[in-house]
C-alpha cells in the first residue's frame, strides 16, 4: 500500500488553541531541544497570539501546568529595541505563509524578516532571512522564557566571534524546584558587533546578549544540556556543520521514518488529523542524555547511559492509559530505553516517579500510575533482563511509603489503604509537591486498586504467588468505597470517599469535587477495568449497567446527531472537571469508558461512541480535546481510529471497535505488519462491526491480545450501519474475564 508523504500530512498548528497546549515549531522525534515561537501563553505559542516574543528551545507538548520552558529565546530584528523586555520588543506577524510541519516551521514577521526553524535531537536551529538593506540583529534572551515560567538566574558569555554560551535556572513544571539548563548557541557568520543587557550573570531579571551581523541571512544553532557546559558544546556537534537545508532534510527524514510506521487509506482532513496525532505521540518522552551518554540523575549526579538512551519528562498519570502501549507496540526498542530510564530514576532517586520533570519528581497528579505503566512495558517485553529489578521496585512502591526526607510522595495513602482498604479523604494531609493522594482519597483508592491488579499479573508470572494473591485481593478494594445508598439521576450505587475514621464523607453528591481528582464519582465509577463483572453487579446487573452507560454518554442524543451531542451533552471545557455527570473526553479518568460497552456485551455502542468522540478531533488549531498531555489524547485517537484500545493494564489485551479507515497497516519494528481492513468504512457515519476475521479465521471476541498483534495479524471487519445486524461479540464470554475473580459478566 503506497501512501502520500506522511510528513506533508501533518499540521503542527493542531492543538495550539483552546488549551491543547501543543507547540508548532520544530523538533526531532523524542527531541531534547526544539525551536518554536513564544507568544503570551504559558505553553509558548497560542494560535491567536498577535506577537512572537522569540523562538525558544525547550517545550512540552500538551502539558497543563504553567511552568513549561521556552528557554534561551532568540528573536531577529533590524535594530536594537528600546526595551529588552520581550513583552515589549516582540514582533507582530501574520499567519499568511506560516508553515508547520514535522521538523520545519516558517513564519514571516511584520518587520519583513522570515524565520525558519528545524532541529536535531539535541539542537534547535533557526535561519533568519532579512529584507534587503536591513542590518541583521539577533537578541538572545536568557532572563525570560514562556509566560508564567520563572527564571531565577541566568548567565551568558561570548565564547568567540560567533558563539555564545550560558545557563538558565528556571522552575520545574507544576511548582517544582529550580533546575539548570546549559546552552551553547553558534552562528554561521562572525559577529560584526555584540553587546549585553542585564550583566553577564546574576539572579532574576532581564538579561541577554545581542549580536549584529553584516547584511545577509543568519543561521543559529542552539544546543542544550542538563549536565554541564561541556555537554551543551558537545551536543552542538549534532548539527555537524551542515547547512540549514541539510538539517531540515535530515529532520524530516527522521520524521518520515517514524510516521511511516502506520499507513492508512485516510484522505484529506482525516489524514491530517490522524498523522498529526501520531506526530504528537512521538514527541515524548524527551531524550535526556547528551551525545556522550551523560545525563543528570535524580541524585543530581552525572551518570552515563552506555548503549541506550536515557529519557526524561514522564507524565505517567496521563500516558499509562494509551500512549505507553502505542509506543511499546510501534517502537519496542524505544520502550526498552524508557523502561530502563524509570529504573534508573528508582536506583538514583530511591523511589519510582509519578510526574518526572528533568531530574526531579514534581509529585503532580495522584494514584499510582507508574505501576500500570511499568507493568505494561513488562507485558510488551520491554523489561527483558530487568524483570526482577522492576518487580522489586514496584513491590516496594505498592507496600511502603518513601521516607519523609525523600522528595518522592509515592503512595502516600498506603498506611490507610493497606490497613483498611481505602485511601482516606483528608484535605489537610501534608504534601511534598503539587498533589498528594489523601486530598483525593476516593479516586486514589480506585487508582491503587487498578495498579495492584496489574501488578498481580506480573507477580504471578514471575513466580511470586503469595504477592500475587495479596495484590489480586487489593484489586477489589474499589468495593470498600462503594456505597449502595447513594443515588443520583435515578441510578443507585456510587464510589464515595471515606474519612480517616472510616466514616463516609457527608454530605456527598456523585457530581461534586470532593474526594476525586479532576473528575467526579460519575466518571471514576468506571475505573474498575480489572473487575467489570463485579462492577456490573454493583450497578444492579447488566441491564442497569448498560442503562447507566447510555445516560453517561447521552446515547440516544448521540445516535441522533453525534457531532452535536458530544459538543452539547458531554463535558465541554478542558478544565470543567466537577459538577459533571457525563463523559469527559478532555481528560484522562474516563477515556477507556467507551470500550466498557464492549466489556458488558454491547460492542456496537463502543463503535458508535468512539466514532462520535472522534468528531472532536479536527484539522484546526482547536483540533484536540483538552490538553494533549504529552501525547495521551493523540494516542487515544490513533488507537481508536485503528479499532483497538488497551483497556485493562497488565493484560496486554486490546478491546476492539469498528475502525475509522478502510485500510491501515501498522509496520512493526521487526518487519511484521498488523493490517486492519474494513470495506466501506466511512468516518462520516456511525458504523458497527457485524463480523470479524483474524488471519481469515472468524473471531467472535471483543478483544485481541498483544502477542497476536505482535506476531503480525490481519483484522478484517465487516461493517454495517444497522445496529440490529451488529451481533458480533455480544456473548458474555466475548469479553475478557475479571482479573481479580476470573468471572464473566452475567
């Protein structure tokens, strides 16, 4: 199957508006350094910003907290500004002629200067083309960064007649601690003159270096390092003296190889949305070691990754749900390095992370996301040779709490959870960073139970049978918080927070904020993938569970008008977490819930809900749902479009739905292919799987395990638009059994 160039199918402006928080500039796959415009938004660039303040060299894609980089900002000008505050010297620009493609960005400033960006793994590169007769100037700002990103200290020095170097001490994400980034910036021509503002080094305040050149274009290359100045200087060698056009071609070829791992029959905007989502998935986690293998560990010492790549920036609460499994499927060698990086954090920091930013734990979000994340990597083979080391780290995390002196929060709710089966709801519980589990005790309990059930699978297969039994039982702890007396909207039985004393939180409403992190009991009631039969029983049986799902998705309205229903009946705003009773497609806690229909015996409704939710992804700057969260939302789209989604951590199972495209081929790293076909697939209509064959054999099961996929497989769906004809996989045994009890939904 021959497809158009996937690089030309990507629009990097998708997600740059309405808090998608992606960035449009240049990056290599999993790149440490970038080159992207900075406006007035905390994520860097926002599509409707009228001014570009500079081109920064470090960004996160789709994160939600304020402190997000934009370090070592460079802006070309035709003269020196009256003020060296980038809020005053920023350049107006127009979207006409602006280009955003993988590895390449271009914009024309109102000053007549054209800026182009590209990147290598560890450098960001700009080419500035000045209007005839203009005197080229470049401002290198080290004292300011993205809006709301504090710079506590900075330095800049002239190395030679075309090179600058220095440091930026900025604040880590979500109120984290200060950390140091080293940089070296070199130009392709010598300075005609240079000068400083704010001094060569110092604390908070305006600081930078301006350089002037003789007439003509100027190319700048900026390398970053978290290790030292030598590391930044060595990383500069990645550009290797190549021209801008050569670097751009190399960057786009890297992206072409990555994006070509999936071929689809998608056309037009559908194709743009799909490949942009895949692009966003492949931006992170970021490369963390310098070209010589050195990286700064969680003990603040310098270590060496010998023969592998250390990675940084792990948004685990988000990415354990789908992005992790998609990377493990597409790029198992990358997944092995990611797994090894997490073990290095444990070795050097003393505990496993939750939201690891550079070389520190921010303790952002709650629950226990590192367990399902690592267990799934084990399931996909990414921990081969490190299984026992990983298990010991995970068992320690599941059964203990980091010491008070540790910067890690860990499972801070473990004392109550291990004793009584629940994390207490306690808003006064002391926290070390952004979040702590008892502040959201009910959702933390559900997250712990899901994590424990996944770890029980690993324990059993590694021969730790006693541990496995303990963990299996803990997987049922969601039942400890189930209150059959709570009713809302005509439905009875919801998870409810308990206080330290074991008493129910009173008063309580399932639509309220108390006890649940970025969601309500309506959304978190479904976070029981490990024991769907037990959940169904607590909901009042299969019929009652399906009725509650129908209400949750506003299913009758959705079938009548999918695009309108998801925009009017579902949760709309990216931060509208509370006072809600419907599906929230903008945040992680309930992203798996469309596939709960398939697990309860109505897989055609999974296909309908997924197809409706996909209408929220469009080829426009506001074309992602909520924050893209380091590729998680995009991974949801990619996998749902292919017709498979990893619902239950640790199992390696993918629950199936009607695919979006007539044909898609996933090229695995070992040369095998997963082919998904669906004659007559039409994204504009609701369609359901009537029958399915795998490698020519009928499959009347709503799921497929990862081993079958990784061996190479051909999934051929026969679709229908009539739900009455969609009888595929509706039997109780068509869904996987409970991880915790082995039972099926009855």
